[in-house]
C-alpha cells in the first residue's frame, strides 16, 4: 500500500523533469546563440580575432628561403679530415617591396649556390593551372657585419610589409615573430619586447631588439612585427643552452634594416659613415671625477684631427646630448642614430660645452677602412674573376692614394667585392686585399690575373700572394 504513492510521485517527478528538458531543448538554441554572440565581443575574443587577422595579412609577405650548396663536413667517422658535402638550408625572409625585393639574414644564404623562396599563395597560378613550386631568387647583396642580405624574385604586385621606426619601440610592447622554425613553414609566435637596444658584444657596437617571442632555428631572416603589422626587426639569433627557444631571441632593429636594405637595393653594397670621433658612455664615476653637469649622454674621448667633426668644431670633452634631434643616452644609441645617415648628409649633433648647449652640422663621410668603398669603382663585367669569386680592379695612382700609402709591392690588382661564383676551397681573397701574384707569377692588372688562372692545370692548387692591411701573406686555395 505504501509503495504506490511513492511510485506515483516518482512518475510525476520524472514527467516534470522530462517536460523541463523538452522546454530547455526548445529554448537552448536561441539562448546559446545570444550568449555566443555576446561572448565574442568580450576582450579575449576581440584580441584573438585581431591576432588572427594580423597573422593572415603578415603571412602573405613572409617567405621560406631554401638554399642549396656545398660545405665542409667533419662527420666522417673513419678519418679525421673534413670532406665536401652537399648542404641544404632553410630560413625565412620578408617582402619589403611589391616588385620582389626580400630581406633575410646573411647567414641564411651564406655559401648558397642556389636560392629559392616559397610564399604561401604564390605557388599557385590561375584556377586549373599546375602549381608553380618554389621561385628562383637572385642574391642582390650581402652585408655580413649586420648579417643582412637582399634577394630579388621576378614578380610584380607582391604584398609588401612596411618598416616601422624602431626608435619608437618600447619595452613590454607586444610583438609577433614569423618564419619557418625547424622547417615548419608559415609559423607565428607571440611575445613582448624584452629590451629595445641590447648589445651582445662589448667590442661590437651592433645592437638588437631582445624578445621572448619563441624563436628557433629556421626563424632567421623572418620579420618581428608590431600589432600594426609593421616590421620592427629581422629575427637573427637566439641565446640558448639547449639549442632551442629559451625566451632569449634577438632581432636587428628596423632602422638598421632600412639603411642596409636601401643601400644594397640601389648600389649592391653598403657604405659605412663616420664623423671622426671616439666616445664613451657617461657613468657615475665620470660624473664624479670630471664634475660633469649631466648624468647621461656620451663624452667625446677624442676628435680625429682633420675629420668632419674637427672641422665642424667639436672638441674633446664635449658631451653629446642628441643626434638629429633624438636624445643620446649611450654610445650604442649614438652609433644607431648615426647609422641612419647616408654618406654626404649632415648630422645635427648637439653638445654641452662649459654648461652651454650648442649644435654642430657635421658631414658624414665614408670610413677609410671600409673595404666596400671600392665597389663603386667597378666599371663592368670585365672586372669579374669567376674562378676566385671576386670583382677586381686595376690599381691606379689615384687608387693608391685612396689605399692610404705606398703598397709593399707596387704591382697587383685590388679586390673590390666578393661574388658567390668561386668553386675553390680555403679562405679566398677579401674586399680590400691586393693580389700581387698567382703561383709566383707577378700580376700587373685584371687581364693578367685571369690569364694566369686560365693557364693553371686542372686540379692544381692556387697560391695567391696578397697584401692585407699592410701585411703580406699567401692564400692557398684548392679546387673541388
């Protein structure tokens, strides 16, 4: 008797829940759609959608760089000698102009005999046509000091990214690294700017943007972009104990990239400017010892006699406060600001002298020790020496003056630039070297240099006597 009411109550409760379930199922789609719509307007979804949109735009301009060549390998377990082996490399690059100019790292293309690039969306042609595959790229020029290279592909109307002003970059700013880490094409990672002007080597004035955006081998040459999709740097290297990402990635600032890119694109090489000063960053000890009126800036240690700085009126002991209107806090910043000036332009250098602010207009001139200063003297293809992989020029009386004094041996030819055409092993001649002889035969001009190389028997070693920075030495080069 007592079980029936309980059974009836159970049935009633079950029917009630069933009714509620049906009602809920009827109302759920409308409520879920409204909730989802409202949810997508919250900051997290807005941020996610913004990153997606940014990635979709930037990846159109990021290329995968594929290289092929030969290099020395010591992985032969049976001998202690190195041998020549095929080598392939993968890096990244970014399109900076619609007519096909691409910037990447110099180490990505170093030693490459063949360079190709792959860009998402460019492999396919019109509907119905076969895929195009990687595109051949020409090496326009390389600057190993900044580790930058410029490539060119024969295409038009390409999606190009703009270079930002890296001086405006702030610590903590959100950035994105694009590239092909470990060969994984079209990858993006996110992080922040850890430091805006990091100097890795105290003997090298080069500065880098430090970021914790994950960077791995293969990211080299890819862009580091801001939230506007503008390039703030070119990813270059990492500091790692494991070989992988540890949050210490470094990129070349976009202002340096712009200077190198424009010079290589227009002239095929880089000119480096200077004004003839030696500086040091002001420290508390300098302030205390010299009773300086400021605690930051740079102090002129020396002004080279007869230099542009000397002629403009700068003096030892002047405190440089700004270059081109931009404040200078240290030597790194001074070098970076001066880097933006082209040869022949005048830099407005503001200094404190005896407590008074003064501005000097100082012409930027080419460094006399820059070996690439000779590249402009090349007159045509007759200067190309393919066997050595160099561009050489005859030494004239005027050129001897440019070299800064008498040569140890009066005859010879000057190496103006290097090319990727050499098939020789060993350290080849470098820009600025003077080649005096080939296997003991004196060389008077480029014609004689080519003739001497042609007369060598196949497989014979090549011994060049060169003069480098006033010192004579022999270079021994072997054929493949």
